[in-house]
C-alpha cells in the first residue's frame, strides 16, 4: 500500500495463497506513545468530548470503504467501519494480530483450511438504526466485486465464485462462496485453496460490512452507514470531512472497536504542510497528515519534542529497475546501482537518522521473514554478503557498469514532484552520472507517478517509490512486488514495477506460502532466503526504512500507535 | 534680419550619432551597463570559481561530503543534534573565500558556484530567446506589413492565435509537452531536458508582442513618400525592404532588446521554478529559488540570492531599455513628461 494518496488497483493476482499463522515478529521501536504497549487503557468517560481537528493538504478521494485505498482514510475507517475481523486496536506489535470484530470469534477452520465459519454478533446496529445481519455480510462481500474494489482480484479472489464475479462484477453472486444462515447467524466462507492471510484480508477496510442496500457503485462523497463509534456527517473533498458520534454504537469488543473519545472529528483540507505546522503550533489544529517540511523538523524537534511521536514502520523506499529494457536488463548494471547508492545520503534527504534507517533487504527489519544481509555494501558481494549496509562502493559500481557494456547509456529517473521525492531523484541522477550513465530527472505529478511507473508502455527505466505493508506477511512484499503474477505488461496496475519474473524464485514464493499453512517459522526462514536470492539479481535497490512522525497539538493526550493503521484516531483525547 | 532661427538649425551629425551621444550622456546607461557588465563577468567566471575557489563540482550531489573549515572537517549536510535530533540542514554561508562561501543546498552543492552557473544559463536563455524573438518577429512583421493582403492576413491571424493564449500558460503547456518528449521537426532535434528547449519556447511565445508593432510600423512606412518613390522608380521588393524599410525599423527593434531580454529571463526563471525550464543538475536562478524553497526557514539565502540577482538584472535591463528608447525617440520622453 502507498502511504497516503491512492494505491491504484493492485494487481490482478491469481494468488496461490496458502496459510500462515497470525501476527509476526516486530522489532520496530515505538516511542512517545501515551498508552501501554499491547493493551488499550480502560475507557475513561470523563475524558470524552471535544472536537478533534485534523488537517491535510488534500482529501483522499472517495469515501467508499470498499474502494478507497489510502492510509489517510483507512485510518478513519478504523473508527467507522467494521469487518468480521479487525486488527487489534492497541499500541505496539500486537496491533498486527487479528481479533473478532463483528464476528463472535475467530473463524473455525475446516476442510483443510478451505472453509471458515463465523457467527455474527447480535445486537449491533448501523448508524441509521438498522440491525447488522448476515445478509449484509454476504452483500458486502459481493459488493467488493460489484464496485471493482482495487483489491478484489488480489485479496478476495480465493472465495469460491470470485472468478466469475471478477469477470462480471455487476452480477456478482457468491452463493457458493459465502453461505449464510439467518437462523443461526452463521456465515461460512468457502475458499478455493487454504489462505494463510485470509484473516488479515477480512480485517482490512475493503472487507467492511456495509448495509445490503449500499449502492453497487462508488458511493463517492455520499456517506454509507457505519457500525463504529463514528459516522460521516458531511464530506467536501475540497474543504472538509466531518465525523460525528454514531448514536447506535455500543462497545462490544474493546480490542476490535473501542469506544471513542472526541465527540467530533473535523478533517480540514487545503493547507500546505507549512500551514499545517503553523496551525498545530498555534493550537488551531491537532494533527497533520502530511510530512513535516524538512526545514521545520529541527525547529519542532527542539522546541516541541513532547508533541512529536516517532515510530518505525514496516515499509521501504526503493528504486525499481526495469529488468526488461536497457540498461537495466543487464544484471551487472542493476548491481552497479545497488553498490553506488549511498543509503545514508537518502536517509539524510528524508530527514536524517532519526526518521529513517538505511536498508538493503527487501523485507523490512521487524517484518516476518526478515533476515539481516547486505550484498551491496563496500567489501561485500552476492557470494559473501555483509550483515548490514555500511557504505557505497562507487569504484566497484563503475567497474560493473564498464563490464556490463552499458556505460554512456541514457537513463531517465522518474520521481514524484514533491520536495522529498524530487531531491531523492536528483541524488539518484547524480549517482548514475557518476558511475557512467547519462541520467535525466523526470519529475511527474504525485497523483499519477505511482501508476505511471507501473505501465510498461511508459518505458520507465528506474524510479523512486515506496511500499507500505497491507498486512504483516512476507508475501505482501516479495510476492506482491516481485512475483510473476504481479507483472502485467501494458497495465497501470502492474505493481511489479521492475518487471521481474524469475520462474524458479516465483515457485519458491508459492511454495513458501504453502509451507506457511503448516510451519510458519520454516516459511519465514524460506522467505528470508528468497529475499537474498531475489536481491542477488538486483531488480530493485532498497534505500531505507522510513519512520512515521506524528506532530500533535499540546492538548492531545492518549496517543496510541497501531503498527497496522498508525495513530488510533478515536482514542485521542482532546478534552 | 535673419531667416535662420535656432529651430531651423540643422545638425551635421547623423541620427545614429545623435542617439548614441544621447545614450552615452544618460546616467541610467552607465548604471545599467555597469551592473550588467558586472553580472555577466561574474557569471562567466563560474567555471573558474568552481575549479579554483570553491573547488567543488556544483553539479554533483555531495550529501555525505565534508570540507575543511578553520582546520576542522565539517559535514556539508549536518544532522540536527538538538532536541529530538530531527532534520538535516545544509551548511550555511562560511563567508570565507573557499568552499561554501554562501553555504550549500539540499544536495550539498556549493550555492555560490551554482548561483554563478545559474546566472550563465539564465542570461544565456534570456539573450538567446530575445534574439530569436526579435529575429523572427522582425521578419514576420516586415513581411506582413509590406506584403499586405493575403500574406498579411495569414501571418496576422497566426500571431493572433498565439496572442490569444496568456504567455505563461502557453509557455508552461509547451514546456510540459516538450520536456517529456523532446522536440523533433525535420532535421531539428532537441532532447528532453536540453537547454535549447526553453530558448525555443520562450523565443516563440513572445513573437506576437514584437511582430505586431513592427507590422504596424511597416504599414505606415509603406505609405511614406520615400518608399513610394522607391516603388515608383522600379526598385525591387528586396531592395526596398533592406534599404528603405529595415533601417527605419531597426531603432524600434533596438528598443525592444533590453525589454525582451528581461522578459525572457523572467519567464525562464518562472518555468525553471516550476521544474519545467532548466533541468537538473543544470542550474538557473529559477531552479535555485526552487531548491531554496524547502530551506526557507533554515537557509533563506539559497532562495533569496538568486531572487536578488534576477531583480538587479531585470532592473538594469529596464533602465537600459528606457535609456535606449529616449535616445532613439526623444519625443517618447517628452510624451512621458506630459
């Protein structure tokens, strides 16, 4: 997933997903939270009330939870919509675990993991007063396909009948895949194959349960009734989004959907990042979405350290290199870039060592399957990797460029046109020129860069982009971003931007997913080895692991950071 | 009794000499010429400054670079150590002759060296675009005005179409398209990112602004007795244009030169500020202002200095333009006075 604006349609992945356990280790070091890690404090009614004021440069598009694929609104969906399952709403690594939400319990597995049985809780109402029923559940899963949710093909295609729904979304019918029993409130989901990550997928906003009569098209700016503590009252993408309390909400599982503190949440759009910082400093806003401008970081870190919260993310900034066109169709050319890239320089552009860490591996530190190794640092090689990245090796890079016979080739570096990405691109351009290429920088609008670099028609050679996990599973990085099935030539939804497809390694990935069904530990070890095998072929250059910086107003209390969906908005206290 | 009063005295000097003498005697000319000469000399010294004084390559990112200042090794980009230690700031001005006299930008490049190189590009684009505009506009204006009828109508309508678009909107649109795909027309081929692209774009968009007044002037000249006499005596069109029309149009073109250079320079800076003019790692004053935008709170000089250079150069050119206009057309000054 991308951090804020969009992820366009993921991929039409025909996943052969297999099982895996829940959670996953996380060594990310959270800091500055007000809550106790792993546990949400008991609700304190005396702290409830007030208006939470959020600010951002722009809105995130449609309000439809089955379509919107931005962290900006996913953060809000955590306090508005519910699925059968949810990610645990706590501070720290346990937030990667799934818990029953609208379902009474985690699913009972049968038929070798291909059948999941849930029982829907009774007494839960939508914000318009109607009861949540099993009919709503089935209709919601069908709606994922009817509205062509960006993850319909990637995440939910394993449900029996999904293939036909993908072909003909308008008439989607999951009678065989989602079987409901109104008398017992039971829901049985049947899969074509065991899927270790199905719990995660059912806990994502795209699997939210909506009223059965929700429109079978993008709801746009029209709010759909909610089940969580808030409902959307009004939305003008050019101005403001307002959330108010859902009068029908009653806490049923604090770990899944805790009662909220602020009475209202007002999200204002149209402020520059500079203006957002000033608004918070002047107590006119409580939190800003956009990254703090580079020239304000030092000032805020010095003057208002208590209002800054920093957390390591399971994400990466990286440079996909197109393995199908010159010069990066030559493995030595790709390796040269990896050797030449000074990760510390990129960390500095991002804001310094407190905000990012140099990285070398595809799986971020703390992520399931991560293994420490670095083949492209001074003194290391593919055959004899070092443990961590230390410094670039420009001489070796120049030598590899010469050996590859690609010296002097023209290379276009495609980046988003925002300040940080453009600076990264300029740095990459300088490095490429240093090692023997003739590089040009191609900054394009942030709104289209992510899809532009996916489409092979645009003949992008190298780009700078980011990936933030959808859920804590190694396949969400390696298989999604570098699997053969993720490479769709000519499509804007070809998330495998490098166009990398090594059939042997792809088979290993599929086998690792299968292995996860029975032995997650062994599967994770295999993912680590796959990471090393992939990086030996250098389809990408991983630059660094970013950290999340939240800048809050002085009045905000009870800050909790979920590793899955970041700051828990509903738990902030402003009274 | 005399019949020759002072008003009827005829000077033995040619109009050109009188204009030149007037121009030389104008203080504005000297102020503008001095400032412009200084700026041009400084920008031409950019390679020398980079190689011998700053001893840095202003086109290479040196984010992790260091340099020696007062016998100490200093990082070009410095990690903040106060408070939470957030942020990385490029070094500010050292105010010592040597590296980073005016500090570094966010890529760790020497701001002074880039300012000089940037000036070279901005001035080059300004002068080259103005030259292109004036050359094409003069040709089109004369051809339209002298030919009349169908030729005049065609040229005038084409100029009207270009005129219909606001100059910045047209420049931005052309830049966005050409910067992505480059420019190829017959044997002329310009790569995306080439310095010639902004010259071409700016040179083209200002043509109507010069061609139309020239056309009007030629239309008036065509009705003058000396032109009619030349036509009546059987002179060829080419002869009439080069011997009778052009010499009378040139003073107007000369007046346009400083104005057009100034306009072209400002347009280039605006386009480069929007990332659609000069492309990195090349510099222009516009690109440096953009680079400095993200450093306004910590290193404001990075954005302010190129802005100041643009102001000084534009003011100098406008002063020069006023002086040239007054020298060539004293009536204009009188009109201005009343």
